[in-house]
C-alpha cells in the first residue's frame, strides 16, 4: 500500500510493538502506538526504546480515542478489534474521526463464519461479535470504501481471518455512536 512521505500513523492494540517498528523502519513513519493494557504498553516501551521521538506509546481505549479529528494518515490494527467486546462499531467510528480524508484503515482480524454468527445471535441476541457483513456495513456507514479484502477459513469453517484496507472517502458522521 502507498502512504505519504513520513506518514503520521496510529496503531490500535500495539502489543509488544512489532508493527510500530516496521512502520518506522519501512515507511519512515511517526507512530502513535496504543494499547488498552498498560503492561503491553510498558513492554513495547522497553522494546522500542531506540525509536524514541519516532514512536509515542499510550494507554488508550480504541472506543474513545484521545486524538483530534483528521490527525493520522493511516490507522493500523492487527488482530485487536475482536477483543473489544461490544465495542467494535465504536472503534470504526473513532477511526473515521482520527483519519485524514483519504486516510487508510488497515486491519486484520478473526471473524466468526456467517453460519456460526447466526447461531450465536439466536442463543445470545445481545452479543455483538465481529462478523463480515455488519463490519462492511459499519465501514460504509462511517465513510469508508473497501479497497482490498482477503479472507481465509480456519477451525473447520468456524472462523475466518481477514485482511482489509479501507479508505476514508467522506467525512464521518457528526455524532460518534456505538
């Protein structure tokens, strides 16, 4: 994917900091790496100490990002969104607000297969698990167009993993809803 020269990037769910390092080394990016878990942020700080000034680490909830609108050229999340129970729609709305126009949202995650999701909705109607159809709808509702998508089935067809690149094509809605 293409990024502007020396992009300003946000990572959601930074874990140990591997992606932040890759972004700084490959794209000469300035990265704000966040995680909900203070222990993960502390671990990333120790592993990325040589990148001070290029990587800023913060404890942050992806459902309520503490950044101004249209700040980042790209937002990345690798395998973190499904961990945000009942909040993944709010994460997408927040990403829409912090991305610059035509900014990229690049993420990978694990999704329930459609038939499994339907079955779980019958058993637990209030459980809002991450699944492809509602995810695509939420992206569109928040002004994204999907530029690239790739899926793989896992666990005897119970799960799927996906890689998605979506670009912000229109301003996000005024109110950030769940």
